[in-house]
């Protein structure tokens, strides 16, 4: 597998981290801050479906947690998980 270039983007939000986590982890609000999900999400069981240039993709989000971690896996139409 080829090495991919990464870029760190840092933004300070002058709020308690739990408030930011509550906002950012609300799946319905993801299109407000996650550009790749800007077209919106619709629920399908435990996963969510997003429409994009490659077609519909399935998005699986990490469970709510006390660590403030928000993560997800996107399953592309060709079966690749990213």
C-alpha cells in the first residue's frame, strides 16, 4: 500500500470539550461541519447512507464514548472501506 500524505488542520473552539463533542457527534449535524457529508444522511439500521459523486455510500459511526472520540468508516459502492 502506498504511503499517503496527511495534513493536520487545527481549529480552537472556545467551548468546553463536552459541548463541542455533543454538537459534533450529533449525526444530524454532521453536514454542517463534515464537507464530505454535505448532501445529508439518512439512517439505515445502525448505519447511515450518504449520496455523493461515487453513488450512495454507507457510513458507520463509532459509538458515543466518554473520550470525546468521533470516528467513522465509509463503505464505498465498490466494497472498499475508508
